[in-house]
C-alpha cells in the first residue's frame, strides 16, 4: 500500500461530515452490548467481594478496548474499505472476547487474554504503519501507545496461565500499566513522551461516541428489566419493581443527557486542547458513569426477581445504592471538568447524600429490596429535578423567601 493510499485512510479535518459517527462504528458497538450483558450477568451470579473485583477488572479491560478503538476511528475514516475491514476484524475479536467473559477467571482465561492483547496491539501497530511516510508525529505517538500494551502483555498472558487468585493480581497490574499511559503522556524510553498536539482529535466525534456508549449501557439495563419481567408473574410487587427499574433508568438518562452531554460536547468542540479534555472527561471519567449503570442494572434484576418477602441483604443494598452513587460521582466529575465555571453540581451532592442515607436506613431498618429500590430511584429523581429546576430559573421564580445572592449561588452551582 503506497504512502498516498495510506494517507487517504485518515479523516480530513474540517471537511464536511469529517467528524460524524458512521454506521460501521455503530455496528461495531453491538459487540459491546453483548459484553456489558455478560458482565452484568456475571456480577449477579457472583455477588460477593471476589466477584466484584473480577467484574471490575473485566469491565476496565472492555472499556479500555472500546475507548481506544473510538480514539482510532477519530483519526481513521470508517468510510474507507480498509478501515471497515479493521473494524469488522475487531468485532470478530470482540465477540470472542465477550464470549469468554463468563469464564475469564476460569477455563477461558487464555482466550480472553489473547483476544484482548491481539486486538489492542494489532489496531495500534496498524495505525502506526498507516502513518509512515506522511505523519511522523503520529507514528511516534502510536509506537508509544504500543509500548505500553507490550509492557502489559506478559502480565495478561502470565495471568491467564496462573490460578485464579494470581490471575486477578496479574491482570490488575496489566491494567495499571495501560491506564497509566495516557496520564503519563505515554512517556517511553528513546521515543520520549507525547504532547497534546499529538492528540489532534475531533472533540465532537469523541463526545458523540461516548454518549452512544452511555446509550448502550442504558439499553442493557432496559433489556435486563424487560427480559426479567417477562418471565415473572405480574403481581403488584413485581409490576411496581418493573416501574421502579424503568423510572430509575429514565432518571439516569436525564441526568446525563439533559445538560451534561450537550455541555460536554460544546466544551470539547471549542477547546484548544481537545485531546487533554478527551483524556480526562471521556477516557477516564466516563468509566464510573458506565460502571454505575451496569451495577444498577444488576440491582434491578435482583429486585425484580425477589421484590418483597425478605429483608434486603447487604450485597443487594450495596449494588442498589452503590450503582447510582457511582453513576452520580462520574457525572459530577464529568460536569465539573467541562463546565464554564468549574463548580461540582450541588444536585449531585444531594443525590449522593440521599443514596448513602438510604443504604444505611435499608440495612438498619431491614427494608425489603423493593423499598430500597424505590429509595434509590427517588434519589436519582431528586438529583435530576434539582438540577433541572436550578438551570431553568426555578429559584428565581419559585423561591421568593431566598435572597438574590443565594438564588444566584444555587443556580451557578449547576452550571
């Protein structure tokens, strides 16, 4: 493949539709719908400390694979046949990886590790090769990225060959190396470190890709709710649990998309150092948002299966209140770094306090799973309502007892 041919495989910045998300990218995402479903089902089946740690490690690997591919398609033009071929090959590898998730800490460990390492390295080195001859800075940037994947690869393989306890440590170490890469600007012997100029991305494309992944996670939550409810007798507690699960998912959609996603997209599109914001706000800070949705889906499935008739166990309380808590933390951090005035949203602090209080009350008051789920849903609704009320002038119009300075402070705390 000639240099000129390789050059045409990259997006042309500032051209019409140069930053749009393409159909092949959406097709690629379907594999990750399956992967997230596998993760949530695995956590339901192993809802203990060990299961939570294993699910966390697998989730971090799945997210890292997806986000790096999204960075890649920010540079590459998915309308080109060769790039489409890459994405379809990545889909096949992703399907193998997702299929191995339930037994990744058992018999399928080596399959998972080989699929992960191969996909990360092959995509990265292919882009470095495509950049040869016309973009030396990009070649060095992707070689630095490949160095971190190579550094972690022996830990992935050694972990897959070790017994489960050691596997968890090896794989956690591999992820620590890989996750440190962007934060260290991929500092590499002989090649130095990358600069912000090397991360010349389209901010709008990155924002849209991550927003679509949130939709994937919420879609998985809806899928779990519907599939579980379909197999149950529709009595009053079950129908109530079904409604609580749906309203909770809708509240999470509102909290992310009503202001956060739009404001984040506008911020990164006009940011001079879009690469830095993409690293902080999207590569790292979207992880707790997605993880919170996945954990909440686990709680919804458990609540639907047994809404009443027994006290909520501590494991259920942790996922029912901890999932939304993690989701609110991620949203709060995301909105903090993309705001015009970097003030953490007060509404999210209120929601977090309500969730912590609900969790303590559920444990000490011996609440049923349904009561605990209702309380967690109410905390999400309160967060969304407070934020919407503040951003739409509610304090100015409907709180005459407050002085003007307090009203302004309450509204500014959400901007």
